[in-house]
């Protein structure tokens, strides 16, 4: 929806567009592309974090601590 508005607003139809508007439009397009790349990288980073979390949880689950039978010992003197 916002892309349609931007395209309509900056389209070189019957209006005169000065260089500032063209520069602004090209900068806007550049920023949209950078945002798209950052969003893709964010997804990849999030997936990597979940993968590390799952591996760490699996390693924690594999730890079997030594259990001591201390039932015969108490705090009595």
C-alpha cells in the first residue's frame, strides 16, 4: 500500500519533478532495499540463535549429574 502511494507521489506523470524529489526518491528506493536485506539477515540471525539454543539445550539434557545416596546421613549429633 505504501509502495503504491510512493510510486504515485513520485511518478513523473504530468507534474514537474525537481532534482531534490528525484534524489529523495532514489534514496528512498535505496533505503527500502537496505531494509529488505536487513530483514532477511534478521531472519537468518534469529534462526541461527534458535539453532544454538536447541543445541545448548540438548547438551544440557545430556548432562547426568552424579547422585549420592545420602539417606543414611543426617544432621543428628
